[in-house]
């Protein structure tokens, strides 16, 4: 009979499994405690005092947002209110959103709430990807707000006949099948004008989230490393 | 159930769960075909059953049939493991009907109501619009109640009867499985926080607790089908638990690369998800080892016969070891590093991985359990394959492999065109979708989906008829 | 490690295909390595197959190297990949050793 060794002892492995699982779980919980505060919604005060948050407060809709390469971090980051000398958010430059750039914290939070709820009840995620997660039947919405197609010279804005990005997006969301861009169309989901406004606010807010450079080279078709 | 050979009510209840699971499996495939058709013909059922609706049912049915088959599997193996009738079998039956009825209502609402206004009521009554766990909140609560009842039965039986290693693992695993679901029930306006907790459910299910469940079931299968030694199998099960949870729990990091969470998740995700294939390789060796050893012992006794007591089920168990390694291992590994995932995340690569991993890791094993149940119900000692079992296995496995290959091809085009070259914009997205390679990939996916669906009918026909075949040893 | 730039440079368009192939082959060859090793040990294959299992390990390590270079990994990740290659080398030995021990103890 072979000598009884610890390697073939069931209890040893049972305990090891317990310890490994416990250790991994504790580590995950500890990391969660570290991560959650970092991804909580910022506030209007943060924006006004120039505090960069990974997930800015809802009033970020009052600001101009761009997506720029950060050489220190090696990837693109959202730049809010124009760039400072280091290429980071300066929170200076405002941008009107449905004609106003003074949405109060309460109003902006209301729009974001409506938009986020709408994104769920309209089932956006089962065609589109949000932050890269969801279905792959329609374009990624992570930085949709910054998409050149919706910009002043973009085909989407021109198609809807609206003068601003937010109005064009809201119009499209309400009557998607009137503005077919491809054989694959977005269906009519009964989105009301108010819900559309909320959804656009939600998209603008999402584009301001620091996603560690995802998606890479967004909107830089001309300047992209492999740009066409 | 006059002719049934089942001595335990627990096993009869298991057959109910398996039957309902098989029906939902069919629904999953059907709505998958609808969605796949829409990629090829975008006008198909437009504004009737849109892609979002078809896909929601496709992936929800997937989760639901697997959960049903998993609960069924536990009810099936409990009497064998504990040596007693399951405690609370009456409760189990009531919960079965409650669960099945809830699911039917949920699916009908998905199909008929589809979307609601942007308010909390829609979340409570229609759906929550969060991939995989779309179930409306009333159903969330119903699911928690049902699962708690199931866990009570499992614990009561495990504590009253002989609590084997397999039962111990299942008790711990099922509790975690149910507890984690709670993380996905809340609502928040902050999409980063939302997805953070959402992944707790999805990831800790499919890459941790479900995998451990599969390990336990495979252990049970090896003991019952080839007479593997319990001591070896159970020791091995504990090692698998250590490896799966050790890599899987923190492998969570690979979902936290891009959702707004800090950069340190890159290192954590890369490191632990690189380790995730190891237990899958190990599970594969384990099956090979036990099979080789047991067959070797049989040959040593001068017996030429195979040691396998249920050929079709064992085939599916072996396909599980292979499919888990391929789908979760290989297809997961090649896009798990953040440097690569930056370009592949949210493309058809993910879809290819999802198809082969869910199928390889879970569907195969649960289909194997269906065959074990048929064997038990018909009182067969050694169950052999029929022509239909071979056809069903080849068509389903071949079909899913084909879909995966096609989706991988499409995903590759998407990575190159939509991501690397066009930077993931609206225009870039459609440039990728219009590529001839992409559209051909979608055509092939649909064709292979049809093959899989036909294979499903052969499988059902086989499950219904194999028990009456005469070439088994009774 | 933390805070260091992870994405040192973009992956070239012509690098994606070899990258995907290399990372797929890591596990395919790795699977062959452990598969053949175990099969020889449990006598499903003859002893002459054993050198092939180690050959597959060498291929695995090479593919890991290729994968790392196409991904332009930083130093930390490169070291982690070396550890991974050694881990794969040891894995089936450890597994077989333990299984055999417990088998022996229970059989005889």
C-alpha cells in the first residue's frame, strides 16, 4: 500500500477549495469596495470645481465633450469642457443641450433617470452594445454622442433636417423607420418626445464616462492609426 | 407513470423538469433562428417580432432551460447520492408548476407587449432590458422564491441522508448561485454601476458557479456511467472547485476593462482569465484518465466489453469536456487580454464564444442528463446508442461548431474593418456589416443554425423512442 | 505594473490574423500536450508517443511568445506569459501524480 500522502487526502483538498474560494471572494469584495466609490456619479460641484470623475454628474450635458488621446495613459479619454495644457478636462467650455447650457442638477438628473429607464424598457441592449455589452445587431452606443455621423457635417444630422445633434438624435429615436440608413432598420419603439430627450441625455452622459480608451480610435477615421 | 421504473419521486420530478427544459430549449433555438434570419433578411418580421425581441427570448430561454435542467439534474442525482427520497418533494412539485407558469407568462409578455414606457412599472411588469436577466422584477422575486424552496429541499435532503462530497459541493454551489442573482435585481441611473453588478450575476454564474455545477455533475456521471472510484472523483472535484473558483471569481476582471471601472482591472482580468482555461483542461484530463483507468481494469480482467453504461449520455459527457475546453477555453482565451479585447469586445467574436461556450459547457452535459433520465425511467442496465442518437449528436454538435466558425469569421472582419480601421463609429459599424465576408459568415451561421434546429428534433425523437429500443441490456 | 501603459501601441491590421491564430494554437497545442501525456500514462497510447507531447509543449510556449509579441505586451505581461508557459508544463505532471496516488491508495 502506498503511503498516505497529503496530496491524496480528500479533506486537504476540501479545505484548500474552501480557502481558495474564500480568498478569491474576499479579494473580489475588497476590490469592489475600492471600485464602487470610483465609479459613483459625480456631482455638479465636481464639474464646477474641475474635479475629474470616472462617471461625471448628470450636468455634464451642459458641457462640450470630446474624446482625445492621452499620451500619459496611452489611450483616449473623454475631455469635458475643452482641454487644459495637459490635455485633460478643463471644464470651461459649455455647449447647449436642447437650447440651454444651464440645466440644473435636478433637471439633468431627471433627464438621465428618464433616459436610463428608457434604455432598459425600450430594450436598447438587445440590438446595440452599451459600453461594449449587449447585442451586435446595431452600432455601439458607448460614444454615440461623439459620432461624426451625427455632427454638423454628418449625414445623420442632415437626414433629419435638424440643426443640432441632440435634436437630430431625438427626431431619429422617435421616428426611426422614417430615416432608414440601411436595409437593417431600427424599429419604432413608441418613444415619446420627452423620452427621446432623456435618451439623448443618457447617451451624452455615457460618452463622458472614462472607459479606459474603449473604443479605440473612435471617430478618428482620418487620423486613426489604421485610418482609411 | 405506471410503467416507470423510477423508485423515487425525486427522479420523477426530475423528469418533469427535463421535459419542460427540452421544450424551452426548442424555443431558444426557434427564436435564435428568427434573429439569425434577420441578419440575412433585415425585413423579416420587422416591427412584428423585432431582433431585440427575438434575441431577448433566445437568450432568456437559454438561461431558463438550463436552470430547469440543472434543478432537474439535482433532483435526479439526490436519491442516488444521499440514499433517501428527497425531503420536501411536495414543495418541489408545487414550485415546478409555479416556476413553469411564471416562465410562460414572462415569455408571452415579451412577445405580446415587447416594450413599455420609460418608467418603473415597465421594469416591474414587462422586462428590465438587461441582457440575460431581462426578467421583470415580479419574476425576479418569483425566481428567488422558487430557488430558495429548491435549496431548502437540497439542504434538508443533504443533511438527513448521506451527504457525499458531490452533494456537499452542490449545496455550497447552489446557495452561491441563488445569492448572486440578488446582485442583479436593483436599478440605478449610473450605467457603470449597473453593469458592474450585472456582471456579478452573469459572470459569477457562467464562469464560476455553473462551471462548478458542471464539475459536480460530471463527477456524478463518471461514477454512475463508468463506475469511476468515488474517492478519486470526489478528490478531483474538490481540486476543480479550487481551480474554478480560484481563477473564475477574479476572472471577473475581464468584464471590467471598459465599463468605467479603474485600470487595475486590466491586470487582474488578464491574469485570472488566462488561468481560467486550466481547470477546463484539467476536467478534460480527468474524464480521459478515469475512462482509461476503468477500461484498463476491465481489460485486465479479460473482459472486452466497454465499461460505459449509457453510451449516448457518455458521448455527451465527453463532448462536454471537449466543448467546454473549446468554447470557454480556446474561444475565450484568444480575446481575453485587454490589448486584444480593446478591438474584439462587442463584436461577433463575443457571439462566437458565447454560442460555443454555453453549448459546450452546459447544453452538452444537460442533454447527457436527459439520456441518463431516459435510461433510469426505462430500467435499462446498459443503454446503447441508436442511429437517431448518433445523428442528433452529430447534427447538433456540428451545427453549433459551424455557427461558431461562421461567427468567428464575421467577427474577424468586424475587428479589422469596424474597429481597427474605422474606429467603431456608426459608419464603421455598417462598413463592417456590409463586407462580403461578414455577410457570408451570417449566411453560414443561419444554415448551421438550421442544421442545429433539425438536430434538435432528431434528439427529441430519440429521447422519446430510445427507451423502447431492443438492443439495450436490461 | 499598475499605472504603466498597457497599450504600448496599436495592433497592426496585418497582425490580427497571426495573433488570433497564435493565441488559439496556444490552447490547442497545450491541449495536445496534456492529452497525449495523460493518454500515455493511462496506457491509451504507447510510450513512443511521449516525446510528441513535449514537442507540443514547445509549440505551446512558442505560440505564447508569438501572441505576446503581436500584442506588444509590456514587461510585466511578458513575465506573466513565461510563468504561464511553465505552469502548463507542470500541470499534467502534478495532476497525474495526485490522481495516481489517490488511486493507488484506494485500490490496493
